[in-house]
């Protein structure tokens, strides 16, 4: 019987008659985070894609801070967020307290994070950008 870690790990073979050694897992590179912005029916929309944590949240933080400071209606389209941690959550709460922020179509991961922390009872969440812009 083959141990599970040898059965699922690719192996590296040497030229000599040595026992193959399991290849070490390569550290996963975080998905690139991106932020897009546009005006829609009187609301400023910030669209976030990718993974947001303390190392990648800066562009989103800058976009939301500027948007909340300049526009009476700010919408965050979070449908493309694949990962979010407490840094992302803190950013949403801070901007919600500073100005009018609505979150649109949060990804499953973001929705779960908000439910676990109770933030879903504080933030205004809408299904579509159109629904969020009509406030």
C-alpha cells in the first residue's frame, strides 16, 4: 500500500537508482486583485475582482475612500471577490460609517464572512447595481 502523500504528490526522479522523492508543494500565488470604477444612474460604482487581504486591499481602500468622499451614492460590486478576510470586512464597515455604501451581489465567500460576523445586519446588500443605485 502506498502512503497517501506519495499517492497524491507528483514525484521527482533522479538519474540514479534512488527512491523517488515527493515534490514539495509550490506556494500558491494569490490571485491578482483589481478594481474598476464607473458612474451609473447617479451612483459611483466600484467593482472588485480577486483576492483581498492586508497585502492586496490598498487599491480597493483608496477607491472606496475617494468615492465616499466625493459621491453621495457609492456601490461596491463584490460579485468578483474570490477571497476576503477581516481587512476587507473592516474596510466595508469603515466606509459604511463614513458615507453611503451599498454592497451588490457579494460572492459566496464574502456573504459567508458577513453572516459569520454579523456584518450582514449592518451593511446594505442589494442584488444588482441597478437596485443599489436607486436609493
